[in-house]
């Protein structure tokens, strides 16, 4: 083989090898605010290159342009944008031309091009950079729903400024059959989407203070987020109840309402409950039982949506209370028992016996006068008979 043939063969071999070269890139997906790694390299590590050039076409600058250069010795230069935010993270000896963009924003999203300049010209690949934006989530009430028969918005859940669009749903628990939700969305110029989900239902007392949950799922979130919300339904005071304390005369007034009612006590026939009693919210405190406190007491409960009233008659009997009488009687019995005990002790000491026992040397009692006369007559009669008998003999 002559020299010319060898040269032609080498040129063909080199040309074929160069034609098989390619730049390999990897698509990058990053969450807004994080650092983006844009990877690219030549398919053959022993290939030679003159320069690596990076280009970009983004939301901020849609026209494709150069912004970063890398030389074979590792020297890099930033031109035309991203100064201070981009750095070379590759290895020129291994033909890796990767870069890192710090703290990416939605404006950095676009197409990045990695170009290796080799002997026969530039070889390139396009690397899409996708920026995800997590939603800003909030849940709020809608005005002041009042108990009624018409369906209203009870709560609204918002997943704002998300890319891609967020998925919003509700967990309503026991209220599942009585509530429904309506979802709408708004597309923004920067590519983000805001989702509005309204929870709707008829406002009832049973729905008040019930907890529901807004659940949001989106690819930029590590896991779905759940926001609790307590439904508020407003209504006037319902039935008013008065309870009486068992220990002392205290009255407690209570009415179910939202918002909580203001309680006012009064006494029929007087401008107020009386100076002798003390009011504290829904409670009425009496200092002590007294006939002067007898009367019809009125508890009025009201809020901005209505009012309700109830009555209670208080009657205290005159004189000493039964409890006091019982205490005095017990004290009297104790004193009487002490007196009797003292007498028995004194009697025992003086007579050396208990009063209910007879004395040890006691004489039998004298018979009555009639019995003594009878005995005397019987004795005289017996003596007369004896004398008569002796004379006849």
C-alpha cells in the first residue's frame, strides 16, 4: 500500500470517527429556588475539542444566545447573563461540560444547548430545563353564612401560583352527603395556575363547628398537604335554659347561639334583678335565702341575629330554714343527754347505786291502816274465844 492510500484511509477513518461523535445531555426538572444541574458530555472520552459553548432560550429571553464558554484547560467565562449564578461543574479531561445554575426561577425555564466544537465543527444537544412551582395554599370562610334554606359557600380552598396545576379535593367526614364542591382555575401569563375550590351546602346548626379538610396534591410537593378548617354557621339564640345550683342559690342561664349571646337578668316589677344579687355573665348569685328575693326572674339572651327569653320563679319560705331547725334540735338533744348523764353520775356517787335499783338494807313497807285494824280485831277475837272455853270446863 502506497503512502497516498494510507493517508486517504486515515482521513476516511478520522472522518467516520468524528461523524459518530455526539453530545449526550439529560433533561433537568427542578423546583423553583433550588439549583439546577445541566449535564452534557461527548460520547467518546478520548475525542478532542476546542471549546464548549452554552446557549439558552428562556422565558426571560426567548431568543437563543450564548451565555457561557469553557476551554479545554478548564477556564470558563460567563457572558451575556446569569453572572454569578452559573458555574462549571464538569471535567474537560473526561469531556464533561456540565454546568450548575443556582437558585433557579420560573424565568430560567427554557431550552439550554450544550455545544462541543471539534475538528469538523460544532456538535450539540438541547437540554430542556423545567421549573416546578409549588402552590401557595390557603383555606378561608366565605362571609358569615346564617342558618337558612339556601345553599351558600361555606369555605374556599385556594392553591395559588402552581406549576403545573394543583389538584384540590375536600374531606368532609360526616357532612359528606350534605356538602358539594365546585372547582375553577385561572391560567397566568407566567405559566402558573391558581385553583379555587368552593365548598357549598345549606347552612345548618349541625354544620356549625364541624371540621373539614382541604387536601392539595401537586408534583412540586414532597407529599400532599392537608389544611383543616372549622365551618362557622351563625344563628340566633335557641331555647334558653336556667339551672339552679344545689349548694346555694345561684342561677345559670345558657342558650345555644353563634356568636355567643349576651345575657341580661331582670326581675318582673323591678328595673333589675335587685341590689342584693350579683350578676356575672349568664349567672345570677344570691347572697343568702330571703323572702325579699322572691319573685319572677327573667333571663334574656341575644346576639346580632336574634334573641330568646325564659323565666324562673324564686320562692324562699319565711322563718328559720329547715336545715337550721335540724341543727338546733340536734344541739338541744346533745345538751339534754349531757344533763341526764351528769345527774346519773351524781346520784351514783351520793347513794352508791343507780336510781332504778332498790337499797341493800331496805325494810319492807308498813301495811296500810285498814290492814292493821283488821289484824288487831282478829287477835282480840281469838283471845275471847280462848277465855270462854276455859270457863265452861
